[in-house]
């Protein structure tokens, strides 16, 4: 089983991820146990991957699997940044379609479909 906790902070107020990794894992399992009471007895091993791990091993700035915060200031015309929204970049013919574009990451395919729509629109205008 895999448990994804989307809103874990990159920097902790107290301590660091290496020191508090297991504590975080325990809290996640404790919360899950309120919905699945016997879950603790079924766990034989676990791996806790923190935002710091994601940054260090995968190169994800801030440990963001969605290439940025999923917050209002980084959606719509702000994603990935002002001037690069609508899947176009300042480089003619270069488009963005990954998790860093609107509506963000996840296994939806929507950023790619939206980018394809804009590419087709641009090709029709030529």
C-alpha cells in the first residue's frame, strides 16, 4: 500500500526531516488508524519519503511533486509563471505540458491535453 500525504512542508518549524521522519510516519499511520483500526497490525515494513528526499533524489525544488505549490497564487495564468501560461513559452514552437502547468500534477493527462489543444490552435493559425 502507498500513502501519499500531499501537504507536508518542505521546511519544518522545529527540527529537520531526517530527525523527524519516523515521527511523521507514525502520525500518518495514527490518523489512518482512525479509519482503518487494524492497519498498524498489518504493516510489515515502511519507507517514509519526505519533501527533502524528493528534492535531493529527484531534483524537485522544494520537494514539490507538482512542480510548485497547489495554491491559488500558482494556478491559472500564474502557472508555471506569468507570461508562460496557456502552455506557450517565449520560444516559438516550445510548449509546456507537465505538472508545472495548469491544472497541475496528478494522473489526469489534462495538462498534456490542454497543451495539445493550444498547439493545434497555433498550427491552424499558420
